[in-house]
């Protein structure tokens, strides 16, 4: 096997969060067209659930933003991984900081959701990251280790899981971790993955936190950054496509 095939896949993944409507699908169409021109990277949009079925008409990888740890049952308002797969998703985000901080989700629950995603044939995009308070207390790397240990079960492979590091203090704030800070975190995460999993060197490791076209190339050149999980800048194709292209060219 060539060295290139041993490298982690490179992903530009957009997370629309609770934004967008049917009119916004015109943005998806533009992203899908641009994605066909990528050579080294793959693009994906994680859309609000009701939009996924319609957007599946486009030739673009799609993902959900959360799923239940259960595949079916009397769980009113929850969204199953099996339904996401059925309507066209190939992946789902679990453990995003919005879910951990606003909804109080634990790493144990995140692990259960990832297992449900795998059972439905989806990739799990597992998010981890420290808060400003944890960082200021010098606990950032310890927090990452704890979240990795509890959020990732022994079933993780480079094919069923993507890990996204998103420093909570840099999400939607306009603040971005420095290349040095990102490298420190990603090196730490990669070492953990390498030590625990047989294919730890091949698990894709993404950075998320106020990524935009103007800083994408610099961030994507940091060692062990295999792409990005992009929030606000993914809502408009004119903002997201340059990030995709920066990843493809870095």
C-alpha cells in the first residue's frame, strides 16, 4: 500500500446548526458542484434533518448534526441514526460542544450515540474540546484525554470515525486558536489515537473554531490537521468553497 493511502482522509465538513430552509438548498447545489473539482479533499454538509432528504438529490456527502443512542422506540422528538441513513446521510456529528454545554451531554452518551451511528452504517464525527475556563486552568490536554477516553469505544476505526477538535472558546466567537495551540492539541490527540487504536494514525482529525477562507490555508498546514469542521462559514457557498479549495491545495 502506498504512503498516500495510509494517510488520513481530508475533509471539509460544514455544520449548518439550526440554520437554513428550503431556499438555502441553492447554496448546497453550488457546494456540490465545487466538490466535484476536489482532488485531495472531500466535502460534506451536515444539515438540519428535514433538509437532508431533499439535499440528497445533489451529488454531495451529507451528514446529520446529532442522533439518538437508540435506533428506534418511544423517544418523542429524538432522531435515529437509521432514519438519517435512510434519507441520505452518510455521517452524523455527535458530542458537538453545543450538545455538551447547552444540553449537558456526557462523553458516555456521546460514545453511545457513536455506536448507534455505526450500527446504522454512518460515520461518527466525534467532537471534543475544552472551555475557556478549563484552558485558563491549564487543564486543556487533560480534558481532551478524558473526553477521548470516554467518548471513543474500542470499536473505533479510521473508517467509521472522524475526530473533531473544537476549542469551545473559539466557536462562533471570532477567536481562533493559534497554529501553535492547534498543533499542541492535535499532536496530543494523535498520540492518544495512535497509542489506543490499531489504525490511530489514519483516523481523520479535524479542527473546528472560527475557520474561514482567510485563515484556512494556515490552519490546514498545521501537522495532524486533516481538515475542518466549519460552522458559520459553511452557510454560504461563497464562504465555504474557498475553505474546501484551501484544504485541497494545502
